[in-house]
DNA sequence: ATAAACACTACCAATATAGTAGTATTAAGA
DNA sequence: TCTTAATACTACTATATTGGTAGTGTTTAT
């Protein structure tokens, strides 16, 4: 039940972009260096982030990446959904057919509730709020 | 970020025990059959569940398993911690040393908050409450 | 033209998860 | 006391996921 490095690195990358003056693009090489992460690996993440509409890229020399929309309009639930494929803690919550006991499963109820709580928190937390690093991590 | 089958099966097994009259032990073979899961696989889970003090076993013929304490005194956070090894969504929350940027990491705050919310929910949900299948968090 | 940057595809390695096999131990009951 | 039904334990294998690399193609400022 660990969050993957995709989400971890991806969020950090977005924070980096949000922190940066958004008029000029940021090189991936620069982000990679600053975060001490493989540029090649990040280059796979940005494809997802771009297709989800969080960032836009500038190709060619002096290219790079910038946020495609204000950090106030991106929330953690969206970022996770983008990088993990979907926001789901267990398959039978979104797709009851994956298990034939879904119709009457006490344990499923617990998982559905947990996922709901997680989603609520993440939807309420914007990239901007994360970036500003509130010393109290505002629980729901 | 999926919950593992260990936790899923483990929770279902505990519910089975909680549903059962706790004076006589339940065979693992019976639980496995009822849940249509490999008995061998369950036999590994019960070792963890027993060492965490949730269940007790009766060896020999007519043996089996029963709850070691009331279902009201076991909560979901404990069950997850038992079966996943620990209740942790990301390593740097409980152990900042795993990452050298922990001291000032905006993204870490977000994960700490998420984990806190998850833990809060799970600690508040007892096995008994799960078993009783509250109509609360139930969309199918 | 050249070099700097992203875009894309394919692959490999490491780890974690899921599941199996087989043996040892315990205890009820004939 | 022998047999049988059950848990206890150790070791192994298979599969899936994750993390990461390699290499080539494309775009564009200079």
C-alpha cells in the first residue's frame, strides 16, 4: 500500500514548476539535477503529466516544461490518478464486477470508505497549497 | 497504491471469525472453502494475525482458529499494520532519514497529511463495525 | 548546419506479491 | 497406542509491478 515513485517524483516535479516563474520553460535536465533523479525516468513521467493537461512542453532548443494551468486548479487526487493510472485503493470499489462477492461484502464497505476518505483529502489539496508548504498538513 | 491481497483476505478471514460463534474454533479449510481462497495461502496469514494477538489457534484434531479478543477491540489500522508490516503510505513519513530532503519537503507534507487521514479513518473503524456492515459508506 | 532540447519505443533489472510444496508437530478419539 | 485431522513452519517458485536504461527520432533557436 505504498505510493509509487511515479507519484512521488511527479509531484515534486510539479512543485518545481509551480515554484518557478512560469513565463520561461524549465529544462528537464535542470529539474532532474536539482532533485537528483534520473532525467530519463522523469522524461516518462512528463508524458503522462502532459496528457493529463497539467503541463505543457516547448520543444527544440531552449525548450522545456511549464505548468499548463494555475497550481490552484490542480489537486492531489488528479495528480495521483494521472500517475498511478487511476485513483483506486482496491479494484472492487470502482468496479464491483471484479469480485463476485461485491454485492454483499462487509470488507468491501470498509475499503470503499477508506478510499472515499483518501479521495476527499486529496481533492481538497491543491498543488498551490502543497507548494506553499503549510506547516499543518490540513487533515480533512 | 493498491491494498494487497494479504490485507484483503486477512480482513475477510477476521470477519468470518467474528461472525462465528466464538466458543468453538473454525477450521481454516472451512474458511478457505467458504471464501474460495487457497487454504495454504491463508495459513500464512494466520501466522501474522496470531502473532499480532488478533486470533488464537487450537492445534490438533478439532482444532482451528478463534478471535483472541472482542471484535470491538480490533480496528482496521491494526489489521493493516499487521498484514502489510506497517501502516505506512510512504517511507519518509515515519522515517524521515530515508530521504535527505525530508527536513524541508513540500511534497512530504502532503503525504504525511494523507497518511494521517487514512490512519484516522482506519483507527476509528473496528472489526465489529465492519462486520455489522453499516449502510454508511456503501455505494456499489 | 548544428546542437539542445523534448518525444517515443523498446527493453532490462530489481523487487514485491501471490501462491505452492512438503514436512513437522499437536491432540482427539477409536 | 495408533490413526487421523488439524495447525506450524520452512522453503521454494511463478508472476506482476515497479524502477530504470538505451537508443533513435523530431523540433527549433542560433
